[in-house]
């Protein structure tokens, strides 16, 4: 999950789940809504009999 500060709120998305996005007034709210969006997205794929995507997006943290 990637969370970005936007103009007046926060937005979140998952590189491995195109179209799966969420927003929130705070970082915490955006993260919680994104967790819900991911669960909803994966449930929909299962219900439609579609395969769940394998994680493809690498991640790293860099301390400066």
C-alpha cells in the first residue's frame, strides 16, 4: 500500500491491485479505508472466480 499526502487529505493505492484506491482525512483513516478496499477487491475477484494477483511491486525504505 502506498499512502500519499494530497491537498487537504491522504490517498492510498496498491500497485498490485490496479483500480483499488481509498482516501481519508488523515493518514490513519486512509490506511484503514485502504485495508477495507483491498479486502473488498479480493473478495470480488474470488466471487468472480478470478485468480488473485501475485505480489509484483518491490518495496524498500531508505533512511536519510
